[in-house]
């Protein structure tokens, strides 16, 4: 049972991400949830019609892609490993909030938001027992389409399972939530990326290394989201700049964007086009760096490795390793979490500010909820 007055622990550390199907049998449901999410893929008033139609048509092709990378996404394996290892460090560095219990909460794949929330309740958090949970986004750069969507879903299920929607009144002893909503230029994150880049640079002959072009690749966004004022492009650029600064700006570099879906305008230049154009120009030594992903999944193992690099047709086009089990990265996760736990803040100052063009009442109410949790943290 939780004691909200005398002990700060245990603390649930909840890793949030989009997730991915662990088997090919899960691909259909994964795509159905993904294309139903207007925060991620806005399809307008026809979302409820077009979403299922697109997901059904894409399922066979995407199944083949997951089969080509081993039959499923490794994102759950890496998320569970990273969260568990981080919690071991936190138990040493923050004994006052220990024990730290790792959870994974995916937006479109198992374990889904509602299932993880139910697990928290079964494990003794909330339902009159109080307790603290930290929603730790595994998107280092904030976007309303990714972290924002996950927080909207978390807020929805919180209300359904232990909020007003469940009881008719705001309950006492509910879980107190705080959010790590962005960390694009954390020194440990930057160091982890830089070391993986340096490792890949060493595979080129020494006399060629300074001429290798670094191509940072991030998941693209629809321009309708960008033009609304989403902070994601700026935060991805901040990560890239910090990594290049750590590397001493010894190589030329560009930022490009991948994984566009559908006919609408998306943020560019596209990663695949960028690689093809440079190869045509004779620049064949290129390193792709997945700068917005914290582990391997379909976008790295298939889209970059088996499409972009394969289609380039040149041995000089390579990819830096993903962060996966990097000890430097896991130490960074623990440091981000420790600073958050010590801050007494429920979220960053940035999170409380809506995008200039935001019209979503759900987004407004979600932000109010998480910002308001700071008052409860102060009495713990």
C-alpha cells in the first residue's frame, strides 16, 4: 500500500512510445490504431473512414516488412531493457524515491496505455492508495503527434479508470503523475549519439573520414502539423546541432526526414531522396544517423537498412548503430529521470504552452491536468 504522507517511494517509471507489433499477427491492429489517431496522421473529417481503409490496404505490405526484420519489432524488448536498467541506477542515485518500478506504455501496440494503467492499479498505485508515476517519453524531441498523442491517451484512460469519468468526482488517493516531456539536448543523449557516429566513422579509411557526410534522419511530420506551430522540427535541429558541436563540426552534415505516409505535404527533404541525390553527385560516403529514435524498429531496420541503404547501391553508405543497449544512453536516461524527480516539477515550462494554431480542447484539458499535478507533488 502507498503512503502519500511519509514515503516518496515506490515510484513508477513509465516509458511512453508509439510501440510496434511484436509479431506479424499484430500488424493489422497496430496499423488500425495508428491510422485512427488524428494527432499523428490527420485525415480530417474522413478519418474514421479513411483510417481503416488505409490500414487494411497497407497491412500485407507492412507484414512483409516485419517478416524481413525477423518477424516483429524489437522496440518492446529494448524499451523493457532500457527502463529496467535505468531503474536499477535510480535505486542507487535516488533512494528517497525508491524503489523505482519500470513500466512500458505503448500508443499503438501492446502493452497499450489502458493495459499498463490497469497494471499500475493492480500493483498498488492509485485507487485510494496514492503513489507517484512518471510518464517518461521516449521521443527526446516533443511533438503533439507523438508525445502529445501519448499524453492525450494517458489522460483519457486516467479519467476512465480513476478520474471523474470513473467515480463522478475527483478521487482522493489517485496516482500523482508527472511528465518528462522532452530532452533533446541532454549531454548524455548527445554523447551516446556522438560515440555511435565516431564508431561508424572509424570503419572508413582514415584519409576519407573528414569527407564523410553525416545525414541525420528523423521521422517526418505533416506540414499541417508543422504550420500549426509544433516544436518538433526545432527540437530535432537542436539535437543535431548539439551532436555536431560535440563532434567538433569536423564533417559536413544535413538533417533529413523519413517515413512519410500518404499524398499530403510532409516535412522534407526526404531521407531516401537525399541519399540518392548525393550518390548521383558523387558523394558516396554517407552515414545515416536515426536522431529521433531511441532504439531499433521498423524505421531503422527496414526503411533505412533495407530500403534507403540498399537502394543507394554503394558500400560507402552506412548507418550509425541505434542507442539500444548503450550504457552511455542508459546512464543518460537515469540522469534525465533523476533531475526530474529532484525538480519538484510536473512537466517542463514548454509543455504548458499550446501551439499557436492549436484548436484541440482535448489537448488543452490534458495540459491543464499535467501542469496541475505540480500542486500534488509539493505535498508529497
